[in-house]
C-alpha cells in the first residue's frame, strides 16, 4: 500500500541531525506501525527541515495532536538506538 522507497527518500532531509533520527525510524520502526501513525508521519514530511528540527528537539510545538504524538514516537524510537552502531 505504501511506497516505502518514496517515504525513505522524502525522509532524507538537508540536515544531518534530521537524517540520523528519521532514516533509522523509517527503516526499523515505521513499517510495523498502524496506518494512522504512518499517515501522521507522512503529514510531518510536509514540514520544512527547520520546523522538523525544532519539533524533534523540543524547541517548538508541532501544533496538532497527531504531529505531537508522532514527534514523541520518533524521539522515543531514536532514544532506544542512542549509542548503538549501525543505526
């Protein structure tokens, strides 16, 4: 149903900090999530790099409950990978 190659490509951003959070999330976590969370992630991809950076680093509010939830999911998944090689 989803074009995972396209989602991965759209997750490559202009900031290394974002790539380090988003690409492992798309590769390891997102495919096993329910459709509403995948749709919320796709909504996040419409934001600018600066908006995403601020949301994911907690310096700005994403503005909607679904975006807030997805930002927290991404941050939690990223935290579980901190310090591990290869991800």
